[in-house]
C-alpha cells in the first residue's frame, strides 16, 4: 500500500510537505503497531482479507485524533449535537 501511495501534487508544493515520503513511512509504522496491538490473534493480524479495512479504520481514528488535538490547540469547539452524535456511534 505504501509503495502505491502518491500525494496530490498540490500537497507536495507546500514547504511542510516536501518530506512526504518520510512522513508517510512514519505514519505507516504507527498504523502497523496499532493494528498489531489490536489483533486478537496472530491469525487475525495476518489475515490479508481484512487488512485494507483494518488500515482504513486505524487511519481514520488517527485523523480524528489529530483533528481533536488541533481543535483543542486553537480553542475550537464542536457544536453539542455533533459531539452527541459521535458518542452514540462508538
């Protein structure tokens, strides 16, 4: 998956994203560790049929976490109805 990843051209023109390859590799290592630690067994960890779904799920969680950290950093609050809906999904 990592080998096939290429960022959008717009993103590579931003100075902070010139090192996108190293950042993507670091993110891949984090995702791998989380998937490994969450696996209930060696077989479930090695199951290639569910790999894409597991990677997607972990990646979305990491993105949500980053968004929440940024919101706290900049003092942004989500509307109350959004927070309640999000809690009910989990």
